[in-house]
C-alpha cells in the first residue's frame, strides 16, 4: 500500500491519473492472489520467482497427503485463469509498469475487517463443528458470537489463551496487507468524504433507485469525489448498470480483471 496525496479540493493529484477505484470484492480477489505476480509476467506467461532462480537445484520433497488434497481442492474450485489474471494485474502494479493507478479507500478497508472476521470465524467453526453446522450462519449470527468473544477478552479480563488467539485470528492482518496482500495499491488515508443533499439530487438518488446497497453508493460517491475515471468491481449489478453510471457519474465500470489489465496496458509507462 502506498499513501496517495490529494489536492485541496479532496481529489487525487494528477500523478495518479488515470485512476481505477477498486471496490471491496475486487480488492479481496487482488489480496487473495498475493504472490501470483512472481509466477506470471506482464503478459501472463509463466516465470520462475527470483528465489528459485538464485537457488541451486535441490530435490523436491514428496508432497504430503494434505498438500495433495489442498491442491486438488484448489484446482477443482478456484479458476486458474482468474488467479493468472490477478497475477498479471499484481505484476503491473507492484512493478509500477503503468501510469494508471489502483485506488482504495478506508471504506474498503473497513469492509475487509468485517469480511475477514466472518470468513475466519466460519472456517474455525467448520473445523470444530463440521461444515453443516455453519452453512446457514449469517453475518448477524457471526456478529453475536464474535461479540461474546470480544466481551470475554475486553471486559472479563480473561486469561484464556484460546479466546485471545481466536480473536487475533479473526482480526484482519494489516501488517501483511500493507507489505504483501495490498502491495501496489494506492491508499487514501485521509479521505475527505462528504455527501450533501445536492449530491443525492444530482446522481446518488439514481443508485438508490436502482436498489444499490449503501456501501456500494458510498464507494461510487468516493470515486467521484476523488476524480477517478474507472471503477473496478465484480458486482453484477454495477456491470448491468454501467451505462447509467457512466452517464450519471462520469465513471466507467470495469467489471472483470481483463478490463483492468487492458487499462493498465493502455497506459504503460514509456520507460517501463
């Protein structure tokens, strides 16, 4: 994550343009593909990571049954092309090959804390109780259990290491995010977010009319305030309404990683 500078009016400085605002669902895919940039080049061709090139040839250890099972599940469920595409994006952004910048705000960061807590807690429950028990567990129920845990940790002065470890595991790891998962992203640390009745009357009401969630409206409004030309999201509702959003907000929706790659390539730095 790199801090981005703003003008006095709260918009991005010119050096970050063209800018691609990334919402939370796109950001999570980017985050989860951490490390893929070392295995594909800017065109998606396979490459060897630097540490393998510099190391002498050594025999590989025999994979354990757990390793083989994890690989089987990964290959079965996670689309390889998707992983490769985010690897290409990360290659471009972490090596600063494009004039185009990926932008994130505290709104996405807040959502990452929420999502990470829910996902990790459910994973722990599935390991302890079985997947069947948590299949219908919604975020409100997860919140209830996490509230109980947090109360134990913060107000009951518990000495139970298991409670502390579980809470720690469910908290989004910002240190890893800054140095690894969100590397290559420009972060707005001092977002000057404001929403007036005039903003609602000019274009935000359209998004509400189309049944967008409040968080999605806030993301789009933040992108407009920052002056971003593009908005990357995997949300099908945004993709479906991209012409309306372009006309009302002046922002072009990029609805898949291929479209983001195209913008990065279009604005390749001349000396890169």
